[in-house]
């Protein structure tokens, strides 16, 4: 609970170690410190101060905090950021970094997420990363936790949390910094508002995250759409895909899983160039013809776009240079991608937003029902936009709101790689991890990302854990499972080590099932052997979880991957037990400690064999890179 002391201009979080913090309002040419302002109480929980043409507000309503700046002068003001600093030197009893774990949540699926010790790097994260939207501190000895988060409605800013260290090495005492990235022009009479902040305390960080998810769902008041099952062309075919590749895979999928209406999604490769969102020569039937054929075969057509990136070798770029984001010098920001040199569509310009709307309206009219929107976070490489009054975090949100208006509420919208804050309440699904490929290195990259976002599934949207793929040398007839790549030693990274083997593919399939959310296949199904298809059968035909499973040991330590995942359904529990490491391991699973109390049977997910739990405990021996799924029927 946030408390503001008007006499000193300081903040505290009641009953925590955060006993004294200051608020810094950063403009282009000045920084206003709350401890230097004269505050007056205007009403219950509301405090106000004025200086240099600005009026500052601190609102503490039911322990939540809202900060605002109003331009009461006659000239525009450049508002950059609003920061709360609980510096360790100003705390009564600053905590020691070695005593705490921190939960880090990335801005989108790019920055690394997970749990680690405060002030220490681990094999995935740097020693002092920022956490977007939500941040958790857990005392290692007591287990007690603090959760900091934003709450809706989104105010157009990006909020991040970070440990504030008293020593450069990060292993001394620490406090907490909360920063709202505004970067907007305030005209006279305009206000800049920080998204609502809260601080929760509890004995269990997993329970605090679950509570946060419930709180978001209640405040959003947005109906959740049914999860989607389908097939996407990207992981195997990539940009080389043809219409016939897609139709061939749809035919096999329909034959195998004909009782489900499958989303059949064209990913990258259907367009002549990025920014020209029309069918190329590989889709001779055109987009309307493609959609009609997919529907005739019992599917629902879907399509991928990267709508904010425009290839410079297009007429839109040549004819409308004023439609693109710029740098601090006023020059168009241009970046070379695999698909050519790209500029970024500035949707704060009305004409560019109208062009975006017309493109998606046309795709909807062509018959598409599912829209995967990718690469939108790239626009944040620009620092200058047409409408300088639009706050930093509102730019991408404005793009998604335009797309939603064009496709309607009945269409399904997946945000892929967008900042999470920008799409809450607009997108139906959000990608929660990086791109997967059939390499164990990609699985290890994605495990923590999927784990830290389990609380979002079914509350903010449907989580998208990327594609379920199982192609291996044993399970596919393809001699070449991927485009040719440069082989390199195993590490947690991109295309490292060898390709999947059979058991690793099954372990990954189990993870995707536990992740809940949408389920999209990504192999060339026509070349999978029967055993590979049977693995997919087990996931596709299984009763889906109503929400993502919870990684109950997420906060178990500094450099660990969560190994026990639990989901409770009306008639059963589902437990996933993993060994992500390179040494064989024995897992002692105490069912009662997982909340499994009265049950009548335990069966293996893969082969259906029955297991016995003596004294309510299971002892499982796992080889490296392995996982076991347990279906536990309630009594």
C-alpha cells in the first residue's frame, strides 16, 4: 500500500522496507523533485503542487498510486519520464541483495524473463535487468514476497521496475526504482498520467501473481474468446511457402483432426514486399480464392503481416516519405532486415493510420478470420513522430486499435512481439515467448518466458507459446529438416547444437500442452512419419487445460528452470515433471504439497500406464532433457 507524506514530499510502501522514496518529474530542461515541492491536500488521498508552469498530482486511492503532471502554463512542455526512487541510502533498513530473489518480466518476448537473485547474473539474464509491468521480490529465508505492478486502464506509458543498488557490483544493499516512460509533448492544458501502480505483500509469490491475473481480468471486463487450434506455415516453409504447400498440409490435418475447425494461417512469404500486402505469384488464386478454398475444406483462413514495416523499394515509401518515423535529427529511421531495407509506419499521422485501416479492411473482406500481427515493437527504434503529443506507449496501441476497428470484434487478433502493455484489452492472444525451432536450445530459451507469464493466460488474453513442432530425424521423412544453417556448439541461443531427437520433441510437446492458450502446429505434416503424427495426436486430441499450468517451483532458486507444473481441472489434476538439465535427475513429487488431496488414479500422459503413489508421493527418474506428464483423476 502506497502512502504519501505531503510534509516531506516522500512516498512509502506501508509495512515494507520501502520507507522513503522520492518522485522525479523529468522534462526536457528540468527535473522536479517531489521533496522540493510544496504539497497541499486537495481532497482525501489527493495531493497537489505547482512549479514552473506545471501542476503535479499524487493520488493514493485504496493504497494504489496514480501520478499526473498538468501543463498549466502557456507553452508546450516536453515530458520525458516520471520516476519513483527508493534509494537504499534513504531507507531505514535497506535489504541485502543476497537475501532476495527477483522475478523479471520482459517488455515483450525479446528481453529475457525469469527468476534470479537480486544483483547477480545467471545463464540467461544480466545482473540488473528491468522488469516491465510487474516485478516481484521474494525473501529467500522467509518466503515472503512483494509484488509491484501496473493496473488498467493503460495510460499510454511504459512502466518498468528495477533494483536500485548502492554498489556497482550489485551485491550490497538495494532499493527499488519505478519508471514511467512518457516521451510526449504536453500542450497547455494537457496531462501526462502514470498507469495505476500497486504494491502487494504476501507469503507466496505464486499466489500474488495469480491474484494479479484475477485482478486484471476483473478490471478489463473483456470476454475471452475460445482458444484456437491450427497450423501455420512459418516454422518449416518460412518465406518459401506456396499456396499448395498450405493446402496439402490442410488436407492432411483435416483427415487427421477433422472434428476440429482448424485455423490455417499463411505466414511470411505471401506478399511481394513488406508494405505491399497483396498476394504474390505463389498464390495464383489470390487471397479471396485462398480463403474460399480453406473454408471449402472446413478450415478458417488466417494471415500474417508486419504492418508497421515498409520496404523502401515500394511506391508507398517513395510517394509518402512523411508517413515514416524519424530519429532525433529528423531523418527517416531505416534498418536493413533479411527482407530488405525497412522504414517504420508512423501511425500518429492520420493518412498513415487510414492506409493501415484500409489494408486490414481489405484482408478482412477477402475472408480472413485470424490475424497475426508481427514486428510492431520495431517502431520504437524511432524517436520522433508526427504527433508529438502521443505518449511513447500509445503509439503501438494506436496501431492495434486501428487494426481492431478494421477487422471487427469477431476476428481473432494475435499480437506477436508487441510490448505487452500496448495490446492488453485489444488483442485476443499474445505471444509469450520467442520463436521456436526444432532445437533444444530454443526450448530452453522459452521455458522461463512461458513460466513467468502463466498468470496471464485466460485473464489478459489467450497465451501463444509459439508452434508445436516434432520433426526429428526419427520422426520425419525429410532429409533436410530445416533450411541450411551453420552448425555451432550447444548453448542457450539461436539454432545451437543439434536438432531435436524423439524424446526431446515429446518433452517440448508436453511443455506446449501445459502452456495452455492457443495450439498451432508448425511442421510439414505431409512428411511426418506415423509416430510423429501420433505425438501430435496426443496433444491435439487431449482435453485442453482451462488455464495454463502453474510452475510451482518458479521461485525455487537463482539459476533454475521450473521443473514441476500443476493444473487443476474440475475432474482431474495434470502435473508435468521435467529435467531440463544435462545430468539425470530424480524428482520426489509430494502430491499433497501440490494440492492434490483425494484422487483415485494416476496415469502416464503418453502411454496411459497406471502409476502408484506410496504415501501420496511419486519418485521419478528422469534422463536429461526429459519430461513426464501425469493425469490424476479426482476421487
